[in-house]
C-alpha cells in the first residue's frame, strides 16, 4: 500500500498505470469531450478500445462528433503577412 501511494506521487508512474487501464482512459475521453477537446477525446477512446473493445461505441461516437466539428469549423488558415 505504501508503494502504491509513493507511485501516485510520481506523475510518470501515474501515466504509465493509466495507460494500461481502459476504464481510466475512457473516463479521460469523457472528460475531454466535456471540455470540448474532441481530438484528445478520440485519442483516449482509441487507447481504451484497444485495451477493451467495450469502449468501441464511445470511440465511434467521439469520432462522429469530431467529423461534425470538422465540417462545421474547418481548421483556421495561417495568417499571411505582407512582406
């Protein structure tokens, strides 16, 4: 228990543990959706679905939302500055 508590103090260790936990990755994906960080949500759901296929539906839903966002608001174009 003490070792687990010590591990949670190390952000790298927390990320390593989370990367192997589909449930945590799916929760991260849901949080990213709530924050309207669609691309990051899709990434989290992809990782979760690779570890546990039960998250494939959430991945699909996030990808559809990503596609809809891309159709509505294309990426901004770079500002061209006169020379």
